[in-house]
C-alpha cells in the first residue's frame, strides 16, 4: 500500500463513517482494514429513500435525502457504500452500474 495524501471528506462525521465502512468491508472480504484504500467520500443528495441503492420490489419515500457516498478500493475493485438520514453506511452492491447523483450540500 502506498502512502497517498488523505482524500478530502467534506461532510460532518465523515471520518467515523469511513471507518465503519472500512471495517465492514474488511469483515466481508476477510482482509485487513489497513489494506482498504479510501477512493472518495462525498456528500450527496439522493433522489429518494433508497439512498441510491434501490432493491427490486421495494417502495421508497419519494423525497430528496441528504446523504453520502464512500468509495473504497481493494486492489483493482471499487466498493460503494451509501448512507443518509439515520442509516449508517451500507454496501450498495451493483452501485458501479447505476448513475450517480450530483454532489449535495450535506449537513454543513
């Protein structure tokens, strides 16, 4: 792992949320959390209650949701964690196939 400058995390509580996502991914993949690199962490406004990760057959509130997107890298693979409102970061499987919302204002 190379020592790169830290990636800016422009939303309140970002460091803690990134660490939660990193620990979850390490557990899922069976790797050391230190081997997981932060690609980006940014505030976004999700278009609905799915937080950018809709599940088939589910119905979501149709209101804008302040949230965040954390992208973590392990080797050549990128893993997207989404969150917002009272929901902590969760792995959004298949997120790399979905269009991303524009950055939001977050909760500054």
